[in-house]
C-alpha cells in the first residue's frame, strides 16, 4: 500500500501473518453470497492500488496448479498439506473449475479444478515449489507456465504432452531460435526445438 505523509510517498507493506490470513480467508459455515459486476468478479485485485506490495519488497510467487477431475480432490488436498507443513500461508488463494483443454498446444486447462496460491518470497519457498511440482506431476496435473517463475524444464516437458509438436512449429518458423524469453530459456523450449 502507498501512503502519503506531508506530500511524500511511502511503501508500507501489510505484515502477513497466520492470523491475518485466517481472517482474510474466513468463510462462515453457511457460505457467502454476493452479486458483483464482471470486472470485480474476474479482476478483484485491480481495484486495490498497490496490492502487489502487500508481500513486501521481495514480492511473491504465483503458483497455479491444475488437476483432472478424477484427481482434483486428492491433488489439491496434498498441495494444501504441503503448504501447511511448510507454514506457508497464502494471502490470496482460489479454487476454480476448469473445462476441457483449449486448442493451443501448451494449453493449461483440463476438465477438473485449478488451485491458485500466492506465496511471499522467503527462505524455503523454492523448495516448497519443488514439492508442489512433484505433487502435481504425481497426480497427472499441470502448473500454469505463464504465471510460474520456478518450474523446472523436465517438469514442464512431462506436464505438457504436446511440447514436441510445439517445438516442431518453432523449428519451422524460428529455426535459429532468435525469438526467446527468459521463460522459454528457463524451460528450454527453444533448445528442444533446435534439436529437431
């Protein structure tokens, strides 16, 4: 959050503690119901200026997991258990249904559920991410690559079964791998394309 004091701007991150998370995420047993506009529903954080500062100067990792219907309950529970064991409360977490995969070769959705969490960058979170990668793989799921900053290239290749087809396309349209991003280098997407 940004506060003004005598005309000066200060970044004042909210201190995120377990009790804050419990209060923020608390839902009464009978549930809650509200009618909101489409913008507020799909983009709730856009109405909160400086929301990205709530985790402090080091920022946060956004981790979106996806599980097929037959594994969604067990997979999401295992991820939650890993978060609890690591004492890594998420200030923002969402569970949402997904439909069948899209037409893109690296489409994230599947018929099942997505579970998204934001974790502050702190000691141990990279190790926790590796645990979550393993859980997702063990349950036939995927991580959403567009929002992920830590996924390993071998994990990516196992989660996205059309990766070789995508690399075939890359080899045809960009044979010298001139167009790359930090993410494509980390996930070794073009490296694989150059081998074809």
